[in-house]
């Protein structure tokens, strides 16, 4: 199954917005659940750098 490139491109922006909202409430993002459309090596590397565990479904 191939990921939708639009989903792949949006994860960094969505992640930034989510982290900002969580910080307003003194919360930290540690795990992220996503569908296969967000799976690619760049997104995995981004999540790893930020110490976020990615849970991405392998089923579409």
C-alpha cells in the first residue's frame, strides 16, 4: 500500500500545532497514533528526534 503524499507532507505541521496546544496545558506528547498515510522515513526520523513513539497502522 502506498501512502498518500498529502498526508505525509502535513505531519510536521500538524505535530507542531499539537505540541503547542499541549504545552499550553503543561502536557507532553510521547506517543502518536496515525494511519498508514503518515508513514515515511522522514516522519519517523522527525518523531524519533523529538522522542515520540510512533504507532502507525500497517493496514489501510
